[in-house]
C-alpha cells in the first residue's frame, strides 16, 4: 500500500469537489495531540509503510482510462 502525498492546494481542490479523502498526519504523538487537522488520523512518519495497511480504510483499485 502506498500513501499519496498531496499539496495543500490539491487537498483543497479535493475537498471543494466533495471527493472522499482520508487525512493522515505523520507527526509525533505530542505534536498531534497539541494540534492536528479535524478528522485526521496520525501515523508516526517512520512507521507509515508498516502501519498504513492496517490503519487506513481499504479502497478499490482505481479504474484506468483507455487512452486514445
């Protein structure tokens, strides 16, 4: 499983379009408890690859568009 990194502008666009997103913050526990985005989940940055498969919701594979 890979976690897609996006910019603030890309996130805003997804939210404006009503797309479903899962916000993941990769912060130390103290920093996350101090301040985080509403609805975000925290996965320590050094454990994202390890923990993401069990902490993030499963998504169906993206459909590929036919080129041409």
